[in-house]
C-alpha cells in the first residue's frame, strides 16, 4: 500500500520542493538506491538505533531494525535508520547515567533536524530507554518503542544465575571465603549467553521495558519477549507497520503519555517489583512532556500495592519465565482495579482493551492480588532532616528487621574512601551500624552512580551478616537488593545534610513512618555547615555543562535547560 502524497507532512518540507533544495535533499539519499516514489509524501519513519559493540545488550539491534523496516515498507512508509549515542551500562565510566541527558539531546536534535514524520525507538540497555524516550518526548512526533528484550536465563551448575543479582551474591561469597575465585570466573561465562538482550533479572532495563509498555508506548508483550525469540522480531515488524498508521492518525507521544499513563506505570512498577531507577527516569520523562509528576506520587500511588512477580532480585525467577507466564499483560490484568483502563496506547486501543483477556500460565511466577508475592511492594519516599527533599527505599528488597532501625553512622566520604577501607578488619563497624556514603549524587560523582548498595565488610560477612542499613545520595542497580536508602536529596555535593554526617552520629530509619533522621542538634549541624567546603566542579565540556545544570534526584536529574520540549517544528532550510 502506498499513501497519497501529503504536502503537509513534515518530511515534505525536505522532499517536496521542486527546485534546487528538493534536488539536494533527494539526490544525496538516492545514492543508497532509493527509487523516486519513496519521496512522494508517504510517511518517513526514523528508526533510532542504539546498536553498539560497546553496548552488548543492544548487540542484535541491526537485525532488529531490519524487521522494523520490513513492517514500515509493508505499510507504505519509508524507513530511514539513524544511530544515536549508545549507553552501555557495564562499560561506561564513571557511570552511564552521566550521559543519559546527553544522549537524550542527541535523540531530540537528530529527530528534529531530519526529514522524519514518525519514530521507532530501539531501546534496551538501562539508560538507552529513558534517553530515547526523553529525547523523543521533547519532539513529540508519533513514536513507538521497541525494546530489545531480555537475555536468556543464565545457568551455572544446574542453577539459574541472574544478571547483576548473581554477581552481587557470588562476589560476597568470594569475600566471605565461601566460593573460589576459579568458580567465580567460570560463572562469568555462564551468566550472559545470548547475543544481545538486556539483563534478565527485573533490573533497570527490564523495569524500563515494562514502563514503556505500561505507559502505552509499545505494542503489548514488548517488555518480556526474550531477545533471541523469533516473536521479538515479529513484534519489531508489527511495530514498523503500526508506526506508519500512527503517522496517518497523528497519534503523538503527548496523547499517550498523559498523567493517567504515568500513574499506570507507577502501579505497574510496584506490581513487578521494579527498580528504584524508574523513579528518576519517569520523573525526567514526565518533565519533558509537561506532565505534573512528583516524587511523592510514587509513594502515594504505588507503595501500598502488592508485588506479584517472583523475579530476581526480590524473588527467584528470571525474565524468560516472566514471558512464558504471561508477562506484563497478565500483571496489568491482575491489578486492573488500580489502573486507568481508558488510557490510550500506541496500537490505538486502550490499556484495558489490551489486557482484558490476558492469560497467566504460571502462578508461581506471576501471582494474584489475593495471594501476592509480597504484600506491599512499591517505592517508599522517606523525609527528615537528613533528606529534606526526599530519599527512596524499596522495602520489598530490604530486610524486614531493619526497616525500623537506629544505628551509629560509619561514614565514607566518597567511593574511593569506601573501597580503600571496607575490607580492613580494623574498620570500626558492626552489624548495627548505618553505612553512609557521600558524594555519589548527580553532581558529586558526577552522574549519580549505582554504588548505593555498598558491599558489606568481610569480617561481618564471615559471621553470616547479609544486610545492613546503607544510606547514600547515589543510586542502586535494579538487580541489587538490601536495606538501602538511595537518592538522598539534596545530595552531599550540593550541600545537602548528608554532607554533614560524621562518624558516630546516630541515624534513625523508620520506613513505616517514612522518616530518615540524623540525631544531631540544629546548632551542631549549623556549626558543621559553616565549615563545609563545596567540592571542585569540572572546568570544561559535557562534565561542566552537566554539573552546572543537572537537577537533583527528586526532580529526575534532568538538566534544567532540557525540561519541556521544543516540538517538531521544521527548522530553517540550510540551502
Ligand atoms: Fe545492559 Fe543490564 S547491563 S541491561
């Protein structure tokens, strides 16, 4: 099917000219063998690809893009694939999160500057999802998300081993003397065994793929189909077909990603036991669209919901099991009483229509609201004199006996200080202490690294201690677990109260009361503040731009100059 010529279409501002400039726009593209009729006004679809050999989770994206193209051609569109900055979570230093906003700028400007009427976002590894969603949202064209899907289940000596979660567990076993270094290295080859695919635990990548689907921004089942399953490629092809229709319908992101859609996503995050990182990414995405969403919404809307999904890091299964059990549609059907079922999705149907008859095939993986995996599972938002603008904790990943706790602070000034002293048997620490890590926030690291789940001291591990209260202004991998208070705002490097904590101070954590308190008088804190010196800031380049403009975690850690959008207005001609 070919579409009638539409001179109002955005791409026709490039290809529809008869004179010199039309020649220039068309002729150079024709060097790739495109026939003239592809420029006749049919929808031009940009395929925004985050393939990179340095982002192994997205290693199959060139092939995935070919299936998207098939679908676009079938529906009468003209696909044009383009690369954007790809953020490989495991490789990038100091942290991939430092570059989320930079990649989003690449996405936004690449879309707006080019002859594109609609966009397919190929997303997988952790930060590739929010960066593409944020950048595309600031353009607000018809857009559909296609995730790369999770890797196959990791298997080692008959056991399932999950991305990240297995690493944290086994590395602590090595440090406790319970696992040999040789076995540790052998497990390394057994954990990630499919070419392409994101971490197969309910880590940040899987969480964000679920968020994309819960927001209505992908076809149903997008979140969980394994990367190497043929159905992943079928979904890519169907998404290619659908984006062409979305351009005809002018179905833009802002019509789908409404406040109701974000509320649905928050509820879904609780029900899947999703990552704390989703809090920051969804706040930033909402900010791009002008949707009012606050940190407190996470607690108000999601914290009382049960977790239904028995997946690592909170449970035992992995993403393959989740897909075979029914995936997100089965979860959403189960919590449908909490959802805005009338929210529109990219397939033109409502969320309610999409999940109304979604089956569940395995109640050991996806449980029911009447018999949930964990009764209260969302994100709890803590406040107090240690976190005036908030901090978060994921109670479902924490130890019940530590959710109410008072302990002596053991302070690490930064990650180097932690690494230098944590293995020292002379470190003055016991299991009742509260570990405090400073200068890991957006400005302090910079980039807000995933170091909040500090390793425990070996001398305590050897005594069988597996969890302690830990507090930082950093983040935690979605694959990690523990009684870990994160995203403390304002951060230490911005002069937040966390900067003033000293060894020996008493800290109180009361998750039920949503309180985090530093038991030091206001007078003493004022005295310490007068002595506090702000850390040096970077002098040039992206680091400087980032530190000068990044907002705190409670606002989504987007740059202040990137909040909102500039739409899809066609820029002035260059010829
Ligand atoms: Fe890429 Fe986990 S490292 S998804």
